C-alpha cells in the first residue's frame, strides 16, 4: 500500500505532465510548419529542447514523488494472534450494541501495528490515523483489515 502525504508532490507531477503535453503540442505545430514529414515527426518532436526539458522536469518530479511516497506492507496475522488482538480490544457496550466486534478507538492502530511488516508501532499507527485525512486513515485501516479477512486459497469442491 502506498500513501503520498504531500499533495504538493502530486500537483507538481500533474503540472509538469501538463507542461510536457504543451511542449509536445507546440513542437508538433512547429514540425508541421517546418515541413517535417509525418513519418519523422515523432522523432523530431522528441529531440526538441523544450520537449527534452519538459520530459526531464517530469522525470525529476516523478522521482521526488516516488521518494515522498510512504510504502507500507502488511501481513495477515495467524488466527490465534488475530483472536488475541480482538480479545485485547473488545467493543464498548455502546459499540457492541452497534454490532462492532472490536473497540473502534483502539483496535485500528493495534491491528495496523501488529500487521505491519515495516515495524510500525501502535503509537506510529495511531499518529497516522489521527493526522491523515479521514479517507486515508480509513484506507490504512481497511488494508490492514483486509489482509486478515481475505481468503488466500481457492478450496474448490472436493
């Protein structure tokens, strides 16, 4: 699972991709004006300094985005560990009345920490859940939950 915590990085890639598209469009127009044949046009466009500069800027922006992307890896817990984690984080009476099988306040960070292959602690997981947007926090928890609730084998019919 990958998260980009800095929206500026995403916007920079979008802006530089748009810059490349504009540079290519201008170069295509110039190629037509200069009588470059259609068969040679792509090569001519790719060699134009403005296109090369725009491609370089996009490559650099993509590299910075990749470096700024948080990659998290989760593994499913063995059933006894899963059950122990549920016992350690029982729902409150109100949560149980709503049909929850775990405490919705403490279980998400505990599960993320327990499933993290990257060594994320429960405190670090809680910090992410508290500081990320609601959608990103839900995606983080859902990913940890899914690795524990998705079947990995097709057992077939006998």
